[in-house]
């Protein structure tokens, strides 16, 4: 490989080799020439150059790579009207209430994940589809009805397709938060339970349990603090859809602490970079997926934070939701 082709310019997905270089770099043409010579030498056939810059092309500021059309001048991406039609065809049946098979649902989720990679906002509308996927219990021989929640989410995906055809900005690469980022640290406390066979028995407690969020700046000056107290009936008696007491659902309780700044001072967060610190790893990984597997209630809070932050124009970093080493309890 020529020394003018840095490895970080070269990508690989199956048999596709996208190469992205600065406009004033000679690395792109040098790599293309060397790659074609190598393939010719070993007898590997390459697809012919496409005049529409789809799949196989060289030295262009726009073109279709892995089904997505990129424009490096406007820094935007889009899909073709033909691809939009194929996506809507897969959405139409479930949206109209037609029962779906496991294979068709897997194809639908795969199609939506493909678009979701480029549109972070849409990633917040996949939880109900994954819950329906789990409901199949890997049974390929049945059809399941489409819940209302799935239809509601599919309407969001369908409505977005016209905008996706017109083009959207390429998402920013996640990066560590800046010194100017607002850092909110939150924590929560629940109840204690004893496990008897397969069921948890509540242990009555004294005092108050709840969740809190705090923001401290230089010299530990606190400019924001919010807390909420959980009713005992909520912690000890109420159960989620899986018959788990909310008092032992740490991810859900910690998520309440995360959302407090969004509800208490949203106007102060508009257009700011915000980092949330929590000691719950499930929420950290759940934020990346915009859902917490096997925890619908925590996923609802994650989704609420996702929608509110999108509305307020937050700047996402790779540490938008991260964990701190020590609990503040």
C-alpha cells in the first residue's frame, strides 16, 4: 500500500472498500490506482465505474455508499426515492395492523436500524419493536398482532422518510465533553427486599427514599439541585409489567434522577452540551441504544430524555450519559 494512504482513511464492509480523504489529499487517487492494479494482478474483477456514482466510483464529493448517499460539500446524507419506497413498503403492513411473522419483523428492524445509524433521533423509537421481537420467543411458525405502541413508533419512522429523501446533516462524531459542558450528577435510593423462592418480599423502612440531581461548578458552588421523594406505596407495592416491585428496580429509580434537570430547568439547557453522571451502568449502555433491555420502565425515561433533549437542541458527546466511579449516596 502506498505510504500516502493512511489506514484511518480506508474502511471495509464485506466486499465494499470506501476510502474517505481530505479534498486536497493525493491519498485517494493513489489508493484507487494501487487497488485497481492489485486486483488486476490477482485476477479479481471489480464492478465497473458507475456514472451515477452509486456503489462503484472514484474521486467524487458525493455518491452512494452502502445504500446511503453522502455529500461531502454540504455534509449531508440522504436516500433515494426507490429506497424510501422499499422502506415504506415494509412499514405499511404492520402500520395497517396486519399480523407479522418473526422473519418479516427481523427484516423490518434491520431496515430501520440501517437508517437509524445515520439519524440519531429515530433511534429512540425502536423499543416497542424489540419488545414485539421478544414476544415471538424465537417461534418462526406464528403470526403476532401489531400493538398500538408499535404502530405509533412506525408512524414516526414513516413520517421521517420524506425528510430523509431530501437530506439531513451528517451526525457529528461523538467526542468527550467540553469544559463548558453542564455536568449533572444524580443518584437514587430504593427499598430493600428479601427473596423468598422466586418472589421478593418487601422490608419496611423508616425515613424517606428518593432521587436527586446536582450541578456544582468551581469551588463546589451549587447552582442547581433538585430532588424527589418516592411514595412508600410506589416502592413497596407497585409492580411493573413483569411483576417486579419498583423499589428494587434500580435502573428505573436512577433514571428518575437523570431526568430531573430536564423537567426543572429546561430553558437553561437549550443549545448546551449536557453530560449526565450516574452510577448505573445499565443506563449508560441503555443511552447508547436509547433503550434498556428487559426494563420497559427505565426505557421510557431514557426515551423521554432523548425526545426532550432533541427538542431543546442539546449537543451530544460520547459522554452524554456516563458513569462515575463512586456513588454519591
